[in-house]
């Protein structure tokens, strides 16, 4: 059985039907602006020393003052891990696990090889989005398989916000990973549509999918 790509797992966790359309359309290339924003995750020390006026020229999702405050807070919170986060032992490592494979954006040398996955969208108020959690678990499992050592945590970075979140690979996160794995393996034709889900609004396949979303007015019964 072929190994499943990290990207397929995260897309399936978001919406299996979206994965169906992406597979049908072929390879997905990372847009240039995404690569530019992701690169910020490898410049933290430089950005902390950059004058705020100069930060305004970067592709940040928040103002320079908020970005600097977020990054300062992350440096303090993860003081023991900071050197590895700002200067990882490896970057963009193609990692082969038992069941999945993909690029680990950063491999942190923290006693065991620990993944840090970099996302250029907006973070939730707390924690990380489920699809990103699934991708981080996949990266941890793949590194664990390659290095033959347990990996029980991962980091998720939102560099355009200066936000860094730590994930412990508890049972619920692993269960979400297994659910996504099963969804990918079962994919044979278009899965059912989601209904009235906020995920549908930004989806590039919304029109083609034909999902119908209800307005706030109709949801309130007006």
C-alpha cells in the first residue's frame, strides 16, 4: 500500500470532498507568496532585531507592534526550545514514515527529532486547526519511524503572526490522524458534501461542489 502524503491527510481532515477534487486536478503547486511568508519562520532572530518601520515592508498578517509582541512572547514561553526553533537542525526534510510521507518544514533537535510545521494562514484563538494538527501528527509519526524513537510533541508556527504553538500528541489528536488516514484510503469517488459549514466559504471548489450554505438570516429563522 502506497504511503499517504501529509498534504492529503490534512486536506481529508478539512474536507474529504476537497481532497477528491484536488486529486482529480493533479499536482498542487505552492504559490510564490506562500513560500515568501513561510520563509519568515527561518528569520526570527533577524526579525526580532529589525526596526519596526522595516517590519511594515514584510508580508505580515498583523501590525509590526503586535507581531513583535507575539514573537517576544513565543521566545519567552519556549526559552528552552528557542535555539532549535530559530535555527533547526534540518529544514524542508522529506520524511518517510510507515504509512505517510511528506516535507517536515523544521526538524528540531530537542533530544529527539521534533517537527515544527509552518503555516501561513491565521491561527485560531487557541491551539491549532484540526487539519494542521493532523499534519503535525503525521510529521511526528514519520520522524519517529525514521529515527526509531518516540516523538510525542510537535510545534506549529504561524510566522506572519509571530505565533508558535506546541502540540502534545495525546489520544484525541492521534485519533483525528487515524480518521483522516481512513478517509484517504476509502476515497473512491466524490464523498458527501459538507452542509452549512464555514469551511465551504473559502474553498476554491465551492461552486463546482455545489454545496449550499444558509444565510445567517435563515439560520435564525427569519
